[in-house]
């Protein structure tokens, strides 16, 4: 792998880690209220909390693919996932559990892919919650401008508004024409040269 590609992949991994980290922190705050409540839920061992965790921390594959796409359109999701620092962000693949295999009452439980941040790292991040450089605010400076845009687009779903093509309405055209006529009416005719009159007439498209 050439050095340029290596740099690009490393940059994508950093951006990916930051964006997913923000998503996880936001989810903990919105769905559990606090880190302590989240810890209690995770350690409860109940099927209800497991289902809740799987739902809350699964991220749509379309978002993951978009975050790992390079400018040439190629996707590097598998490579990025393999390079994640497991002390900061962990990815768990989708898998199925089967009960009573081969029997009429065989059951299957499917677990979606999920991300999580180790508790030690979460403690560090939540300690910064009320700091000026907080990971809970995309405008704090904790994230780069590029990471901020990625979060807006892929986590919040904000899209850059396309500028509508500018066209002069009939109302606008008429107001311009009225102003020019008023200017002509108030200007001293004795001071208007032939060139002035021709220019005003041309402006009015007469």
C-alpha cells in the first residue's frame, strides 16, 4: 500500500471513530440519561436490556459505507473496522443463535451488528461533558470541521440546501421598471442629454 493511501485510510479511521463516538454518546444521553444508568442497564443481564442495547447501538450499514468511502467512490468499511482502536471503539458483527437445533420447536435469535465504547473510555469522555472542549457538542472544537459536517449529515440527517436558480419574477421586473419611470419623471428634462434619454429608453426595453 502506498503512503498516500495509507494516510487516507488512517484519516478515515479517525473520522469514523469520532463520528460513531458522538453517536454513541448521544444515544446514551438520550436513551439512558446518564453513564451510571447505562452501566446499570448493561450489567442487568436481562433479555429486555439486551434487546434495547441491540436496537440503540446498531448503526445502519448505509451510514457506515458512506463514512468509509474515499473520493474515488471506493468503499473501505472492512478495512476501517479492522483498524479500529479497541480501547476507543469496538465493533461486534451480526450473528445468530439457534436453540433446540433440528427439533420442531427450533428457535433462532438474531443479533444485529453493534458498536460500543469500553467503560474506561466512556468515563474519560463523560468527564469532559461540561468542559469547553466537550465531545457532546460538535461545535466545541473537539471535532474537526470535516467531522462536524459528517455528524450533521449522517447522524442528524442535515443536508446542505441547494441554491435555487435565480430568476427575475414579473413582479420584480415591474418594480424595476416603475423605479426607472419615476426617476425619469423627477429628473429635470432640461438637464437630460440625448444620451441620457436613449439610455433610459434602452433600460426600459421600449
